[in-house]
C-alpha cells in the first residue's frame, strides 16, 4: 500500500468506525427491541428534550456548581498544602503516612460518614465530600512537582540572593506547573464521579439524582440520556482543561521538544 | 493526551549535603500516626464532635477487633477482595493484548481513537443503574463494573508502553531479521512492562473502588454492603469500624501495587534518567 | 579581594566519609582572571559552591573583601555549566536576565537598561523576547552570562561554563568572557577541565590535586593581552605553560585513590 493510500485509509477508518458503531447500535436496538436498550435515536431525542434546556437549570446547574466548587476548593487546598510539604523533608515525613492512607480509601466508604459528621445533606456536605477526595491528586502532584524543581535553578536563584518567597513563587511553582496541571486534570475527572456518587446517596436535584430516579421508575430513555450527559460532561471538562493547559503551558511543550532534539 | 502519571516518576532528592541518622524516619512515622490516633480519641471523648457521631478511636478499634473475630466479617472482606481481584484480572487479560495490538498498529489505533476517547471518560459508577436493570443485583454486575473501570487506564498505559519502545532497538532487531512476533516478545514487551505496571497500580485502585461501590449501592455481599447496612440501621460504631477496615484494605492494596510497580520500574532506563 | 583559607569540605560521617576537599588556599586579586584546573572529581564544583556561599565549608574560611562568606554575597554572580537548567524555560530571555535585578534597589528604567546593555554585550539583543530554549546552547550560555553581568557583580564565578558547548562556539565564548572582563573590569574565578582554555584565559592558573584536594601549584600566566585564539596559541610561551599545567594535571589523574584518610592537622 502506498503511503498516500495508507493515510487515506487511516483517516477513512477514523471517521467510519465511530459511525459504524453508532449505526450498529441503532440497528441492533431497533431489531432486538429490548426495553433496556432504547434505540440511539430515542436516546438522542430524550437527551435533547431533557437537557436542552428544560431540565438544564434544575439539574445540570446544581451538578456543575458542585463540581466547580469541589474542584476549586481541592485545587486551592492541594496547592497551598503541597508547596510547604514538598519543600520540607520533615513535613513530608510527617504527612505522607496520612496522605497515603486517605488517598487509598474508596470514596463511597465515607459517604455515610460525611453526612453524619456534617449533620447535613445540603450542598455543603456534597461539596465537602467532593473536595476532600479531589485534593489528593493535586496535593500529590504538587508535592512531586515542587520536589522535582531543578536544583541548578534553585542554586542559581540562591546565588542571586533571591529571597525564599520569591524563589517559590517565581521558580519552584512555574517549574512544578506541568505536574500540577496533570494532577488537576485527574482531580477534575474524580470530581465528576464523586459528584454523581454524592448525589445518589443524598440529593433531590442534580444529574446523578435524575439518573437514580429514572432507574427507580424504569424510565429507560431518560436514564440513558443521563448516562450520556455524564459521560459528555466528563469529556467536555477534560477537553476544556486541556485547551487551557495547552495555552498556559505552551512553553513546556516547546522546551521539551527542544531538549529532546 | 498526556498520561503524566506523576506517581510513577522517581523522586529526585534535593542535593542534600547532610546525612540523617536512619532511625529518625521510622520514629517520625510512628509519632505521626500515633498523634493522629490520639487526636481522634481526644476529639471524640471530649465531645468536640459528639461521640455518637464520631465514636472514639479506641471504641472503633475495639469494634473492628471484635468484628475481625467473626466469620461474617471475613466473608465480607473476601467478597470485596474477590470483586477486586477478578475485576483487575479480567481487565488485565483484556487490556494488555488489546493495548499491545493498538500500540503496535498505528492504523488500528487511529481507527479506534474516537470510540476510546468517548468511552474512556464515562465514570464507570454511572453505569450502576443500568447494571441494576440489565445484569441485575448480583455479583456479575460487580465484576462487570470493576472490569470496565479498570480496563481503560490499563489499556492506555499499555498502548503508551508499546509506543514508547526505543525505535533504535526495534530497528536493530529488524535488521538482524528477527521475526515480528519475537520482536514483540523480546524487545517491545519488556520495554513496556514498567508502563503496564503503572497501569496496573492505577487499575488496581479503580477496581477496588468500583467493587466497593457496587456493593454499597446494590447491596451485594461485601464490605460495601456492610457500610450501607450499618448506616441504615444507625449502627455507627460498626459503620466506622467497617469504614476503617475498607481504608486499611485500600491501603494494603495500594502498597502492594506500588511495590510491584517499583520493582518493575527499577531497571527501566527512564528511571536512570535523573538529570541530564 | 577573594581569600580562600584552608578550605576543607567533607561529606558523610563514620565509615562513609568522603573528603572532597582537604586543604585549599589561594587568593584572587582585584581584577584578576584566575582559572582553576584539576583532574576529574577533584571537587572543583564543590570549591566554587563554597566560595559562592551555597555550601558551608567543613573547615576553613572564605573572605570576600575581608568579610566572611556565609551566604551568597551580594557582589558575586555565578554561571553554571548546565545553562539549560539554570534558565527559566517559561519566560523570555528578557525576564530571565531581569530576575536577579528585581531585588536590587533600582528603578524600572534602570533595570530595563541594565538588561538591554548586558544582552548587547553578549550580542543577543535580537533575541531578547525569545524563549531560552529557542536558542542554541552557546546562545543560552550567553544569556546566563548576560544575566550575571546585569547583576553588576564585582566578582564572577564560572563553573565549567563552556563544557557543554561545541568547540567552535567555545572559542567565541572564551573571547566574549575576556571582552566582558575588560569592559566591566570584574574579577573572574573560572573553573575548567580544559587546560588550553585555562592558560588562554588566565592571569594565573591554580592546579588542584585529586581528592582529597589541595592546591598543587599556582602557575602565573604572563602572556600578553589582548589574547587571540590563533596567535596566542602559536606562542612558545603558551605551549610551554600549557605543557607544564598538563603534566601537573596528568600526574594527578593517574593516581586517584578513593576514601583516603587525611592526616590529622
């Protein structure tokens, strides 16, 4: 196969395979007539009816709020704690046992406890739950990024008598930024799923709630529409984040490329 | 698509010019945990947080201890561990071969890129309601969920690992006429092992979380079910004991996976990278 | 201006002791260009870091203009070998050179001027708004030099700055340093493993022994200035001095024991 033909075939496959899968889905569900697997068309129709835009305000917005707040708090706390811990060997020795423990706990295990301790099933309980677990990817990556700051860079700054605070702000933090960004991305996808779990456990509004209710009332199409929305949400948030990262960390790609040469 | 798994990076220790007495580190470790436990005990006993809401550390540990003497407890642990193990095992059996195939074939990878990118971000737990209705509330759902969730990180990591093999090594083998399968077996796979090990560490924790979640929300036998049950019936002391048990299980699995990963990573050239 | 008195540096304790530097003493006069050479592993970088105040010596002291050095002194600037790792890749050349100036009490205008002047001295004005990694290795090192110059130090320490640069660029950079020294009148302490380079640049060459390191000999280089890459290296005097230093280093290189105990002082 000539290189050109190969490339054409590749692009062709890239486009046709997804379409084929979708078409296959539609055909199979239409034919099999299973009540649990509505046709693709039905799902899309339901999706459009529910989320654009009748139930958007009532359910999507609260869910997004929770994700936003939870993620936001997690990032701030994760970086704020990660920097001093990353810089101090003693702090690391002291805190790592705890960090390693809490990040290994499956989040749903703490759902009931979060309600008991906070005496509430209001938004703050869910946000607290989400942000608690989303701290860890950011925290761990910040610690790693800060520790990995090039000693030559640090020595250079010290030789120029740059005060500690400036060193951290102007050198350590930017140097750690790529790593922190990766942690933030993980944290964001974690935020989506912890949001769903929290909503299942104790909520009357939100995408997770809709998902649960549809299942309880055996409404298949809305249930699928909710699943699709959740997947889409995760996907879009990730893409948006990557775009922002691409912009802000363009220097990193350039630098890596130059180094590799 | 950056799988910058920072946890897999070797720590680069700062240029320290002092040596510490090796005893200090375990000491701090013990002190740190001991003080946290003491704090827990204090907060609960003094009523800073009502003892009903937060049973004291000693109460919880005692409860866990007495539970650990029952068969029922270990039965639950066994169920969760089984869910984790089968989920991880199936995911590995599927993800590694597929990952190798996709990593080796540019064409296949392109063809399947879009479906993978769309299926990957679906939080597996969101499928629980669907599983409720289709596979039903039985262990099949738990296994399916754990497998589905654990599959993706491992697939991606395997693909990366296969792609990351040093092209010079592969070309050298080709020039010596080494057949394709052998090239895969002798050069590509060993080079990809560290990535696969990292993938397994991630997938391991995902599998546990999903097995537990399935048990919690579907009432399947296991630690998840215990947590749900004790909460429903206001048995807070047991609840905390089970939560502690899950935490410890999670920790044990995490340490196991990390240790295995470190061994696999040790010889890999990327770990000898250090500084240029 | 710079006095190094009986500097010693040891790492570790008990059995695992490493005597990097045993006893090094020499001086550097105002405006002098002193090169330090020695066999590999003789602690040249450690020496420089101690002088720069980045490492604390185990014994001995370093006096800069009569004052003890305990932390990086204000009139001192350092240029490392690994330029790629001492420059900030996330910002422009301009901001890189600007970094050390932010803490000096200068107006924005003055800072700006210093940055531009120093970049002009190293002939990089055209690249002032580029990222460092967009430049070649030699150019990046020039940025590092410009940064040190903008800082207006009275003494410049350079740790094998041209070791990672190709041979042709090295010659240009060597001449650049000489030029800069004449232009700014600064004192330079230059560590290198390249013997030709050391004799070419220096007023005096300090030859170190292998670890545990001491000063083997201080060789005055009386060759007239300005020096030229071709003409100077054709001189008999150059060849003679170079040979002398080379022999000293070679003798040290042959015998390199590890973990030798230094006799009690």
